[in-house]
C-alpha cells in the first residue's frame, strides 16, 4: 500500500500554497517509485492530516481504518510518502502488523537495487547505515535486555541497542575510509581527463525526464533507459564528436527528485561530481509532464545544494524533451517561447527531433572561448601534428602540397596556445605568439 500524508497546515479547509504540488500528483510519483523496485501496489491513497500525531502521524481513527485496509489487501508493506520518525514507524508497524517504509527508506531501496559501480554500492550502504542508525527503536524483542561482557565487547551492562549502534558506527567509519580511497582514484581519473581537455557536458534533470534515452540517442550507447523512476544511478560517460569536429565528454547522471533528504544528497555528492566539474550542464525536462514546472524548481533546489547556480545561463541549457507527446496547441506556444530564448532547445529523444540543433548549441557553447587558427606543418613537424591532434580540436586538415606541407585548421584555448609556443616555438604565426 502507498499512502501520501497531506499535511493540511491551514486546517481542514486548507488550499495548496503557490508552487505546492497537488497531493494526487505526489501520490502518483510515490506509486511510480514503488514500481521502480517491482512492488505490486494493491492500494494507494492520499490521507489528509490536519495535525500530525507525534506517536503515529495519523489520528487514532485513521490508524484503525488503515489497519482494516492492510488486513483486507493482505499488504506486506505500507509505504508512507513522507518523513516518518523512528517512533512513528515502530508504533505503526505494531498497530498494522506489517512493515512500514517512509520516503527516504523507499529511495534507499531503489538506490540499493540500481547501484552498479563499486562507488555506487559503497554510497548506498553508507546512506542505509546512517538511516538505520537513527532507527534503532524498532519493535525488536531483545532491545530491552542487557548483557554482560568483556571490555572490548562493550562492557558490563551494555544494552543490545547500544551494541547494535556501535557496530553500525564501526561499519560507517570503515565505509567512509573506503569511499575516500575511491574518491581519490576518481580524482586521478579526472586529472588524466584534464590533460586531454575535452569539455564535459553533464545531463541533469528530474528522474524519468528522459536523460538516458537522450544520452543513448546522442552517443548510440546502450545505457539502461526505461520508463521508470531512477533507472540510472551511476554516471555513465562517453566521448562524443560534435558536427564541427569538437570532441566532448557526455555524462549521464542520477535523476533528481523532490524532497530528496539532505543526507542522501551528501551521500551521493561524489556521484554528481561530474556535474560540479561540467563545462556545460543540460537540464533535461519532461516538458509533457503536468508537473514539469514544479520538477524544474526541484532540480534547481538540488543544484543549489550541490553549489551550482541554476540561473547561470552561461553554464546551464534547458532541454525540453518529449515534445512528441505535446498537443499541437501546447507545442506551438512552446516553440514560440524557445524561439525567443537562446538558452532553450526542444527535442524528442525518442524520435530524434531537435538533436541536430542541440548538438550545434553544445558545440557553440563549449568552443566559444577557443581561437580559430590555420597552421602550416612541414614534414619535419610530425611531433607537432600529433600533439595538435591530441590536445586541440582539428576542424580540417588539407591534403599535402608538392613539398609535403600540410595546412591544418584548429580550435585552441589560450592555455593550449601557450603550450604550443613553449613546445614548438615558431609553429604559430607571430600575432598568435604575441597573443
């Protein structure tokens, strides 16, 4: 069963605040989260809560009503789409005689199933343990017992709950050390990429916005792309050649979601490091979704928590995806908006419409700071030619003339020009050398 508690802060007749999502939409998303780990949802409902009860969240009558539904549906799990305190969880499990999971617990279950890399698995386990550590008040029969023991076991009189908490803390410390080593390894990989300075273009967006489908369309890669929340968890990276010859590294990332607990954002920060290092961020939006505006704000909030300014138009481009699902009238309005906004591109990752325009925009953005140079290479400049192909974008290379000289057209950054002048003095025209 999936329940969305609608906390009506203004009392029984409360209305939605501006920008607040409709509880029915929140419930639909929660059902989608449950489906992401293949749960069979027998019953779902919005449960209005005028005044949350510290011990059970819901009022006594509502707890009894839900107890009857749990028995009727023979539900083995009740998901409450919102924060539930450890005490509330324990009391509801006792009352309903079934397992209860809150929104954070559900997201952790999804992360646990989706994590594919070593780092992802470590981060999932760490987040799980931090979550469990705060919940050692479950209805376990042995928690009230005390046990004697030697000093290294915990000392005489240590309760089982204290021992469990200590074991969890030991494991957390061990995981944090392992993650630190993995992060150092990733830093080495990033340093290697900096030596081959291809721009990084990161796809971000609300979960199920179509990022992985777009990634597959742009790179012809076979990344898992399903109509499922959190289909992607670990970042996937591919080199991609733009129409003008510029090579970029495209990075697909985990989908963002509303009310993602801060502890989870912190635990998965390393997974989103590519976003922090990106030269360009593509914010992929499911423009056909009724909650697309609210999803946009949720993505902006997560970006802020990561230290990225969502209003930075020099860094972020909005990609309105799934335009093939729009009604003609809505599409006409959107096309007019996009025509007036150089920071918005309309695409359909499913049909391929608009991908050419998106590629052109990416190349324009990531090469805006580069200089166009024509360089003449003699047969003796073989080392320079190899260096230019490795470190710069070679737009065109003409056939050799009768003396074996080759005209090569490149795009190079100011740093690259400095390195060329240092390693191959006299190769570039004098004006460029002075620059």
